[in-house]
C-alpha cells in the first residue's frame, strides 16, 4: 500500500534540503561524540577549523583531540594530500590563505 500525499505536501518535501546539504551550510562540531550544546543550539557555537586540513571544525580542543584519536588522523592526511595535488595542478602553492582560526593538532 502506497501512501498518497497531496501535491502541495509532496512539493514541500521535495524542496527540503538533505542532511548533507544542511551540513555544508550549518557547521557543527566534527566530533561525533560531542555533547557541547552551549547556547540555544549548535548553530551558536564558536568553531575552529582543523589546523591541518581545514575541513573539520571543532567546538573545543577536547573534541578535536578525541576526534583525532578516533580516526580523523587518517582522514586528515588524505584531505591534505588531495588539496596539495589540486594546488599543484592549478600551479598554486600548498600554503593556505584561510582566515579561519585553526586548532593545533596534539
């Protein structure tokens, strides 16, 4: 049996963003075990980017360290290698010019 929805409801459902699309717009702490919910929501957290790859964002040093030890170390190395390869193909240097605050890896 297939559920039939009114055309307006189907249109609204099609217009909703996927979780992956939302994650690209709304950054949250990359540590899956993070329980830091300061403020009204995670949207209000001040986040700092991984100092190595810049792709992961963290609410605090403890979350960054925990995520690094839980496996970001391997992901991070791959992200850096890919960024260097892309930069070399484009004739650029691997040095970043981002202005985001970066956390040091421990």
